C-alpha cells in the first residue's frame, strides 16, 4: 500500500479505498475459506452523527465504480423499525425515553439487516430497505417493499454505515458501576478510567472523558435497556468483513455538527420559501436558534435534547468500542474477559465469529472534521 505517500486529511477517501482493496485481496487470497467464491465484501463504516459518513460512503462507491467494481451503500437508518412498531415501543418499554424515537438500539430491525447483508454476501440480488424520515410528522416510516431499490446479483462491495455500528455491549455489572460512579460524583467530570477502563491509545481520553454528561440524565433502568438491546446488533456485526471507524476527538463535537446540519436545513428551507414567494430574496447562510422553530427545524436546545438521547450509547457502548476495538475472532476472548462473569454477555460475544483476516482502519476527527494524525490500521 502507498498510504505513507498520502495526506490523511486531504486523501482520506484514497486511504479508505486502498484499505478496502487490501481487505478484498486478503479475502481472495485466503484459500482456507470459501471467501474467494462468495459475493460482496461488507465494509462497515461507523461514524458519529454529523461527521459526513453518508457523503464518504457515496464517494467510496463512486471511486470503486470508477475502478470497475459494483458497489452499493446503505445504512442502519434504512432498517429502522416502522412507524407502528415505534409507537408500540411505548408499551413494550414503558417510561424509557431512549427508545421513544428512532435511532437507538431497539429501533433497528436487526433481522432485516441480517437478511439483506446475507443475501449480498452470498452474491444474490437483493432489495435494499428504505426508510423515509419525513413521514408521520418526523417520526418516519419504512417504505413499502415495492419502493425499495433492487440491486442485481454480483455486487462486489457493500458500504454499510451507521452512527453506532460496532458499538459494544458491556456487562450489566459495568453499567451498574458506571451508574454508581455517576451517583457518587454528582456533576463532577468523571473520566472513563474511573470505572475500570484503560487504553494505550492516547487519543481516547479526550473523546471519552466527558463525565458521562448525558448518561447522568437517565435512570439506571434506561441505561441497562439500551445496553441490553445493542447486544442484538452483534448479529449483523458478524457479517462485516472489514471496518472503517471514524470517531470524534470529543463527543461535544457531535452536538455542534448536528446543530450545523440544522442550520443548513433552515437555510435551504428559507431559500426554497423565498424562491416560491418569487420575491428574489436570498436566504441567509445561517439560522438562529430562535428562528429555527418557525422554519420547521429544531432550535439549538431541541438539537441538544435530540443528541442527548443518543449520548448514553456513545458514552457507554461507543467507549467500549474505542477502548477494545472491534469484536473479531482474535479478540473475542479479551472482550468476554471484561464481562465480569455476566454469562449472557459472554454467550452473545461468543456467537460473533469472524475471519481471522478481518481488519480495521480508524480515523480521529477534530471539530472541523479534519483528520488528526495518521489513520490507525489494526
């Protein structure tokens, strides 16, 4: 690979393309398995909300297409449960604010994700699920199967992305320790290392040591549920062949990036309104927090409240991914060792089997979404 000749910030797409092609070559050369005879290679891409992962995946598909490969992309967003199932969550998980709206584990149709990825990995044609977020006053709904795009057999690469893709479940005992530490320290900043985690990656601390800012806003019962539900995601993690991991240097950036998205949306809506009115007025490039509500977008406080619903998963399960890496056959034993004798947790982890050739590349972003340092390849 020629990665030492690339600029990790300006050339991150090239870095990723070389990584993807290297992963493909590794699988094709692995004569000990049937990987060379199978269908698509599934590349998981995990990145926080607002980091630009959807655009990155589109760029990767474009580049792979130019190289003569058949590549597609879809997201965990596309396999959200339908509107009625979202409403049913209120009964299924009463008084749990973290699953009232789509986004967290418990609002993703794991079986549908597994079915779709399996078809593509087997080289078969498949219909790609589609979720329309604008329906039902913003609650969204899955579109009818007749409206799902169909891809022909023989796809080479699938870029499968999600904000919490690869986030790791922890034991119930660890969630309890985190909660106890939050209770004991009140509003004091609480480092992740204070509850027994450690890492040789010096960039992890600034990302994770945010004091469990959002987790402290929820009950232990709510946190335990999200942790339990994300164990189900291990079923489609097992179908990921290589992993691109993008993380923010600070979780605070996620709030700012999401607010920037809302401002951009408000500006687009304002511009569209001006054109429709025929007054020739140009829209402002920014949207104030006070004006957002009237334009059909969120205020800054609403954005904060919105992102807060996802933060416990970042702070607990995302931290576990950052500290321990992706679950592969090589590190399942280490992951299970951290389970604190939680037999159910160990059982779920043990189900995740991967080719030993599995690889991962990680990027850390600053507040401007620039890559810090060089990507880390595991």
